[in-house]
């Protein structure tokens, strides 16, 4: 069956699932002991909403994963696609509470009726085994995912290696086809399930397939020792982005040719530096202002020094012309003004000292006169003897009057 044409196989598989659609949910819960519900919930937790606000549940079947997506992300729009119309019809009653937020669509996973980058995530539970070749499904999923979108796959582990010491292999090859025949009356359908699980690649081999298809950040989580695996892969955010886990390394770019050095004059270098100078960042404006201020001060000092040097060169002629009027003014001044020295602070202090000294000497002489001996009394008597002088003057006056007479 696996070697037949993919189109013929798709038709047979679609008809087979149409025949067991009425027993599908019951057999899944019964044969997995109800653990398939927990596995689907765990699958839904791995996806996340994005810019489009849409999820695609591929190989939706009776839409158990679709309903779980809507419960977890009520604001998102869900697209449920499957290539078996009876399976979608069987799951329609589950969508009554969601009304028009879920859209079931009959479609093939190798040719999805969706535009590029139109969904945030794609989920596929127990359905990737039924699509041949898988590379075409990977290409369509990658095309419809938005940048950074995620693919989440829930699938049985390969029975090519013994699990639980071969108990799992015995269950798949013997018990599962028998239970399928007894309950659903279709042994062929569940024998097909056992055959596809045996031919399915291991978890690591499936990861390699996803990387080869162009996915990045590829990983898987084993459940029940690898009986079931959840695989997660993502689309690149940017084309050619290598800074993600799982991306293939880029080839090193060829080195750029060496640039020839050009001779640049100082003026041209200064001009290019001023033109290509970047905008100052925070904290640089103060230092630049300080540098400009220092440069301005230095320029001013140079200008002042040049002016002084020019004045020194012209100084002899100017000094000769200025000295002659100074002499004339000196001639006009009177000799008294020339003789009179200017009073300075030193002369003032000296005169003040002299006056104080004079007053002190006077005080000392007065005190000495008071305490002097009686020898000074004759002076008073001499003063009394001098009083008769007016009498002589009066006698002379009278003599002159007598002569006139």
C-alpha cells in the first residue's frame, strides 16, 4: 500500500476514514484509555497567537483539536481542514457553541487553499502519517505560516524499535487490529494504522525532515517513553536569518578588497570631518562647547599678541610726537607749582607725627613750668619793670607839643 501512487493512496485513505468516522472518537478514547484528550491539550499549549489572529488545524478529523484551540484562544479564528468529508461532518455538532468562528474546509494538505503568511500556527494530530509525500505538506505549511509562526505535530512514535520491552509493538500489531475489527467491523482500517506507525520515521529522523524543509527551532517531546511525540518547528522571522537555534550555518562571505590610501590635504580633511561629523550624543555637547571656548580664547590671545607686536614696531615715531607737547605744558606751569611737592600718604603721616610730637613737648614744658623752682620768679619782676615804657612815650609826646608852641 505504501508503494502506490500518492493520489490513489489519498483516495483510499479518505474512503477508509469515511467508513469508520462514526466509531473514530470512541475507538481513540478506548484504545488510548482516554489519554488522547490530554495529548491534544498538551499539543494546543505549544502554539501561540500572532499577527494574523488565525490558526489552521490540518487533518482535523472530527475537530477535537479545533475545539481545544477555540477554548484556549477564544478570540482567534480557526480553520479546520481535512480531506475526508464524513469526518468533518461527524465533528460539526461540536462547533455549535462556537458558531461562525470556526470554518471546516475540505482540502488536501499538499495543496492548501490559503494565501502566503496567512496563519499564526498549524496543528496536526495523528495525520502527518497519512500524507504522502510529506515534503509537499511541509512546503505548504511553511508557505502559509506567518514569519515566526509555529508548526505543532502530535504523532505516534515509530514501532521499528521495541518500546516497553516490546509490549507496545505487540499492542500495535495484534491487539489494535483485533479491537478495530470487533468494534467497527473494519479490520483493514486499523491494520493500516499499525502499518503506517511501523513505517513512520523516528523522532530524530522527523526532526531532520523538518530542518531540510526549511523550519528552524526544531524540537520534540517524548511522552510515555516515546509512544507519542510532540514535535515543534518554526518559520524564520527574517529571510536568511541564521541567529536562531536549529538554522543551518551560513557560508562565510568573501573578504572585501583592500582600499587604496588617498593623500588628503589638511584643509580637505578638516572639511570632511566637519561635514561627516555625527550628531552629538548626550553628554558630548558640554565637552564640545568647552573645546570651542578654549579654541576661541586661544585665537583671541593670538590676535592680541599680534596687535601688541604691531604697536611695538610703530612705537618710536609716536613717542617722539607725544613728547613735545609734554614740554610745553611743563613750561606753562609756575615755579611755585613745580616747587610744591605732591603730598603723599607718607608725608601726611610724617606731618601728623610732627604735630603730635609738638603737642607732647608743649605739654611737657607746661608741666615743667609748674614744677620748676622759684628762680623763675625774677622773670615776672622784669615784666613789671617793663611797664614804665609808656610813660617815656607820653613824655616824648608832651615835649613835642611844647616845641610847637
